[in-house]
């Protein structure tokens, strides 16, 4: 009986040690499989990684349009001759009197309906200009941004 009392804890200890060794071997096998699937980086992947690291270290570039002459032109969609029958208002953004953005309908919304009022179209256009001046490219608008501007009401 005494033999079993000594032998039983020894067997449990050996099994516990064996499990941790097995787990280490499984982790090493996973690492080697990942290394094989990733493989050595080709030249393009290496360049992309280096470029991403450089961009992390760089400060954001100043916008070339920071001090540019930017104008808003709000228009009624019913006065524009187009294939679609648009209603409401749209806007154009002109940089140095050249057309940069033509937006006849509400961006980020399904369908092709314009803004209900000139003020809503102007608010959206002013926010796009803010993005252009601060080099937030592309200067697109999301549904959340339009909602916070109050242009979806």
C-alpha cells in the first residue's frame, strides 16, 4: 500500500510535466507553420513595410490647399439639365475658379436626392472645404458626419 502512495503522486507529477512539454511543442509547431505560410518577404512587401514605417514616423503633411481660394456654389437641381430628375439642392466646390467637387445629391445616402435647403447644402460644402484645407483626403462625408451637421433632417 505504501508503494502506491509514493508511486501515485510520482505518476501525476510526470503527467503534468509531460503536458507542459507537449504544449510547448504545439506552440513551436504553430509558430513554424506561420513562418512557413508567411515565408520570406519579396521586394514589394519589404518596400510596403518600409513605407508604412516611414509614414508612422512622419508628421502629417500640410495641405497644398491651406491658403487656396476655395468657393462654394450652391445650385437648385431642378435648374440643371440631366438624365435623372433630381430634386433639392447640390453644391460645387471651386478651387481657384476650377471645379474640384460637383455634388448634386446627398453623399453617403442611397438614391439621388438633393439637400432640402440651401443652408444644408452650404453646411455640407463647408465641411468638405474644412477637410480639403486640413489635408483629410479623400474629403468624403459619412452618414454620421452629415447627421451631426444637421443636413439629414
